[in-house]
C-alpha cells in the first residue's frame, strides 16, 4: 500500500521546513493551552462583550500596521532574524502582560503589542516555503494546521488546572507557562534554521536602503497585485476566512459557556475535539480532495461544510432552551455541539490550508515578502471591523455573531464557485531557482 502522502511529506522534510513544522506543536504547550479561556478570562475580570469585540478590532488594526511593515523588515533583517526578534516582542511580552492583567487597559496594551506577530507571520512563511517546490506548498500548510491541531491534546492540563485553582488563577499560570515555552520555541527555531536563498538576495539588495525608502517601493509591488486576477481572488478568499476565524475564535467559547451552559472546566475539550477531528481529516479526506492544480472543488466544499457547521450552531439556539440560567448544558446540547464540531473541523481545516496556499501560489516569487505584506495588510483592513461588529452583535444576542459568520461563508461559497482563478502553471519549479 502506498504511503500516505502527508506522512511521506512529514518524514522527508529537511532544512527550514523541518524546523518550522517540527516546532509548531509547542504552541500546544503554550498559547493554545490558554486560548479556550481567553475571552471568558476577560469577562471574569470585568471586560464586557463590546470591549472584547473592540479588543479584537484593535488587535487587527495593530496587525495591519505591522503587516504593512513586515515585508521591508523581513527583507532588511532576513527571514531568520526577523522571526526570532519579533516573536519575542509579539508573544513573550504579551503573555506576561496577560498574566498580570487587571482590567480592560491591560488587555488593550497586550493587543497592540501582540499585533507585531504579523511581522513574524510574513518572515516565518518565507522561511517555510522559499526553498521548497511549489507543489509541496499545500501539503506544508496542511502540516502546519495538523501541528497546531495536535496542540489540543494538552487541553486536559488546562481543564484540570481550572478545576483545581479556579478560572482566574489558572489562566494567569497558563500565560506564564506560555511565556516560558514560547521562549524555548523561538530559540529552537532560530538554532535549526538558515537564511533562505531569496532572503540572502533581498538582504543584499536592500542593504543601505532605509525602511521608509523601501516602503515607497511598495508602489511597484502594488501594481503586481492589482494586475493579477489570481492575487485579487486569493485575497478575497483569505479575507472571508480571516473574518470568520476572528469571530469564531473570539466568541465560540463565549456562546457555549454563556448561552448553552457548558461549564468552565469543560471548555478546552471542545477545541481539543475539533482539533483531533481536523487532524483525522487532514490525513484522510483532505489529501484525497486537494491537489495544487485542482483546488476549486475543495474550496467550494470547504465553504459549504463550514457554512453547515455555523448554521447548525444557530439552529441549536432555536431547538434548545437557554440552559445557562437553568444549571448547565444537557445531553441534547452536547449532541448539537458535536455535530457543529465535526462540520467545523472539516470546513475550517480545508479552508485554512486552501486560503494560505492560494495566496502563496499566486504570489510573485522574487517579491514574496513585500507582496505578502501588502496582501496581509489588505486582508486585515477588511477583517478589522468584524471584531467590533461581532462584539456589538454578541451584546444583543450571543448567537448573532454566528449568523454573521454564516453570511460570510455563504459569500465565500458563491465567490469560489463563480469567480475561480486557476492557481498556477502546470510545472512545479523550486522557488529558489526562479529567484
């Protein structure tokens, strides 16, 4: 029997790809442990729904600014150094702020600083894909998703800590733990990577050129984007997926806790279940449905299934009573949420890989860092208002943010089905050779 293509890719990874993928599961022992409690933690400290939505928007605006700067910074300092330095700023420092937070203003400062992660998102992406063949890119992003999903296996640690120490104390401990683990991850990635060939070329070309002058050079890069139908299409898909991810990441835990009555200690098990299902799909159905040259049907299918999951959550609020005020969730509640998790795991897993891959496949290879910087800035500019909008909707009714995600996914379904643009040429060439 032929070896599973995802397993084969994982085992044969070398160089920067191996270092990047193999260190990704460390998110599971750090930031991912605390994410299921982030919004509920803010509520416990007196932050309101509208303020939580505002923080999401502020974070996106901060990301937008640093996303715009990310291309020139990555070219100037190199992919490897940029990733190390800005990971410290974007994750280690905010984790300390979150651990000590007392009110809304602490979270506001942390959100502004955390926005720096868009710089490392650009440099890390370049570090991951610049020295590999183009036809490997979708599989690499699938492995990134799988590595992130495996982090959910550590969710019981957080659940036990919350049950033993209480929500506020436990989350503070988890943020301090995230600070330590992220510091180790940053060092390991720096230690076992080298600068890419394109990175060395861009460093040489930008030596002696100020960042501001490099920013002025975005004019020509903007022309590359505007003239590319494929790039504009991939930006639309990425923006829709990003908006849905922002809303669900902020309010999914809130709605199941506050509207459906799921207890605090059980919250991490829902992301864990979704992640394990996503890993299962990533090694079974998703590789069978995706190929670098034939991504239209998988994209449409991803939007359709994810939409079904969001609609199921909305319908559940009609089919079930508001149980939070009645002592907790019932068996029927968990059955409805289980259906949502299965659909979300497949749809989100498919769309994450495809959204990232489409952007990477359409990008101009020699201008990857600057083109992706503008692309990410554009995506965040479109996405940013949805944090505040979803927070306002949640203050009216906690299910309304998911009515909004359903509408966004329906739009994505139509766009993918009606205005698809072929991803790239038939030949698979090493990106470094083109550079």
